[in-house]
C-alpha cells in the first residue's frame, strides 16, 4: 500500500503540472513574435526584455544587417544546438578549403567637412610647440576671392574695405588693473578664470540642471569643451550669475576688479547690437596635425555689426605666437548664406582649396588676448596645429 503524501505536498503537486505545461508552451511560442521598429517588447529564445519605443532592434551592429540582432551583428539562431554525438563532423584538413564571403567595398562615411585622409597621416602625434616654430602669422595676407562655382551656394555682398580682424587687450576693456600682464604671465590665474567661468555657466544653465554629479564632473574636465550663454542678468535686483569668477578676479586683481557678470558682459558687448549670446569654451585637437576645414559659423551679420569674439588661453606664460586662435581667410567680398540655410548650422566649404599665402594665423600676445571679426568677412578653421589650453568664443 502506497504511503499517503502529506496534505501540503499533495496540494503543491496539483499545481506543478499545469505550471510546467504553461512554461513549456511559452518557451516554444515566444519566438513567434517578430520585432519591429516601434515594438516595445523583444522576444527571443528563452528571453523577454523591454525596449524603448523608436529603437531599431534590427540595427544592432556596425554592419546594418537586417538579419542581425546581436551586439556584433551575427545572426542568432532559434534552433537549439545539437549534442556532440549528433553534430556533423568537421571536414578533414584535406577537404577543399571553405571560401569566405567577399567583404563589400563600402566607402567610409565622414562629415562633409572632414578631410578624407589616411589614419597614419592624420593621427600621428606631434609636439605642438615645435611644430608651430616654422609657422608665420601672415597677418598681411591678401583677400581671397571665392570661385564662382564654390559650394555651398551663397550671396556675395559688398567689397570689404574695413579691417577683417581686430585685436584687443584685456587692458583695453578693463583699464588700470594690469590685467593683460597678470593674465599672460600667470597660468594659475588663467586656469582659475577658465574653471570659474565654466562652473558658473554650467551651474546657471537650465539644460544642465538635472544632470548627476558624475556627469557634471566629467563635463567640467579642463580637456573638454563646454557651451552655454554669456548673457548675465540685466536686472540689478536679480542675483549675480558668475559668482565663482567674481571671487577669482577679486583675489588676483583686487577690490577694483570687475565682477564676474561685468567681465562676461563687457567681452560680450564686442559682439555688437544683435548678438546670439552663445558662448563656448573650445579645446580641440592639441597633439596632432589636422587639415583646415574652412567654414562660417552662420554666414549672417544682423545689422551689419554682429561679430565673433575669441578670448585666448595660451598653454604657457609670456607666450607670443600662433596656435591659440582660429585660422582665418580674409574674403574680398562679404559672403552671405542662403536664406534657407539653418542659422544654427555652420556653412562648410568642404571642397574649397585655399593657398597657403591666403591663410592668416592670428598671433596671441600681451595686449592681444582677444580677436574680433564679422562672420561674413572671413572663412575660419581650427588651427592645423593648435597650441593652447583653450579658446573661448562669444557670439
């Protein structure tokens, strides 16, 4: 006579069989789901996961293969692997070698303004200081006439008779403080000014407000670029914005130093009467030679007096030379972007060939910490060899 099971075990046994049957059906039918571009569920062999809407499940690797769903683009099979006893034997070494599928000759995709060069030529490391020794400023470079068939299309304006690029010193904007001398001879001061400006802009920019602390620390690293607005509060009753910068300026320039807000607004005022108020701290490529990429930031000049302002941060004290500011090509006539060109996108002259005799490399030095130009008067580019901590652009 069979021993009677305890009541608890008997109850559990009555549920076990239906559960096993249900699970078995699920595992065998789950592969019938087909992922689509807008699906929120992905079903695979013995797996179920949630996918955010709009995410393409079929684009999973560098080979945009519609049959791939794995991280490397390989096709995942829905069949179970057979055991070693039933697996077909491998071909012997005397068998005909297996031919691999030909690799498609797919051209490398680059941004329109990127130079199509070899990795060895473009990415070799250099010493920036030694590379710029032979470079000349060429500030008397002649104006350049754009070819009639140049792309992108634009409109030629008036012949430019005024100075293409102007220079300013910090003493010109903030007199009686020996600001230029202290700025150019004290890297610690420059570093603190730059760090304080970046922190104040970051902490007062709404789009950065909800980022975690780790993201903040990464974005504020000195070798990264950061952008925001240079505009400070117009209302005197509102709290000051550039509080960290104010502390640094008072520490090194004394009680007569401008506040952080005054510093930003004074430099920003050089942008003209209709500025965009955009500000960015640009680092760029510092240890490699890169090709010039000639472009305009907007190709527009509201009220004919909107200007781009660059404040340079050299990598060493008492530095005088090139490599800090962007390089410039002076235009013979104003160049205006087409009306339908988005104002937030640069006008890139990707195929333009400019002779070296037309390339101006603005020189940084004491009393020349700032350069100013109209965007429609010049084409500009990152330096082919940069030698700087950064350059700040006000627009």
